[in-house]
C-alpha cells in the first residue's frame, strides 16, 4: 500500500490491491473506502461481452474495476455525484486499462436525466440508512456512502428505469432491508434470486445479494448462503477467499 497526493482531494489517496493484485485502486485516505461489499457485488455481476452495465453511485470505482477484471469486454458506466470521486474513478479506470465511462449525476434525478439508452445490467450498493435518526451521524467523508438522502425508493426507481426489459439488477444491502428491496424492485421486476451473506454459519445474515430481472415472472429462488468466516482462525472461509481473490464468482 502506498500513499500519494491526489490533486482532487484534501490530503492523500491510498492505493490498494484487489482481486489478488489484479486490480489497483486509489481511494481517499480519509473517509469511506470500499471493502467486502464492493467485492461481493462485483462477483455477483455476471455481465458478458459486449453487454452494457451501469453502477449507480460508483465512488472511486472499486466495483467497476473488479468487474472489468472479471468480465473483459463488458462495457461499463459509473454514475457518481461527487466530482472529486468521479475524477478518482476515471483515474482508476486509466490505471487499470478498464473500459469504463464515468458520468457525473445524481441518482435522485432519475435515469432519464442521463439521456442514455437502457443497459443490460444495473448494480448498486445503496447507502444503508435513509433515516438520520437511525444511527449516529457519520463523518462527513462517509455520509454519502452511508446515508441515502432520498431514500431507498429513489435508488430502486433509478435501477428499474436503467435496464431494458429482461435486464438484470443486482443489489447488495443490509439483510434487514430485504423485504423493502423485494417490494420496491417488485414494482416492475421479478424472477428474484436472493443470497444471504453470513459472518459465520451459525449466525444470521448481515448482508443480502439480490438479483431481479425487469418484467421477470419466475418464482423467487433462495440460493445457498455465502459464509465469510469459520472458527478455524483463518481470515476467511475457503469459498469467501476464492471470491475475494477473483478465483470464483457468485453465480445466479
């Protein structure tokens, strides 16, 4: 890991290696930095060349850069409302030689404001909270990643509009918001597939990965869970480690 000045940020940017070193990612040294959730979302986005994929709120591009490494030939677009983060995402795309276009805009303005044709895939890790009273106020550098100013409905509405009929939406979120996600995405999507992400096999899921297909009509499928840790003392289970290193995906 190296620390170097980055002109769009106050202070420094930190460079991390992801997917076993296949991806170099520069992120702000202070504030929110992508981690496990970004890696799992990227592993669940099974876009194939030449399919088009958009990420809502791409930040510094952690998800997009990992998808680019996993899925060569997919045409990637990231939407980011913070100009400094958008500039950093472009830097990361150049650093990794990724086919990723970064556009500036706000999820709350809706997909039509982008004047883009619908995509084959849309992915997102929406902010986990939309009630400022639900948690202690996050540090300013982390607020955008943690707090959805316009609520989860604005995010699901954006995702539903951003894909063509038959297009796929993949979201990672808190497990306790699963019912909300299914209800909101279910307005025009179906054929749900849900995978719980458990800290340990004997503990409840903390995260869920949800895939929906626009206009899909198939029954909901509850997939085998991903367990991140065991009691052996290893950092991750073998399955989770393979996903984090890019040696395995999270198929649907």
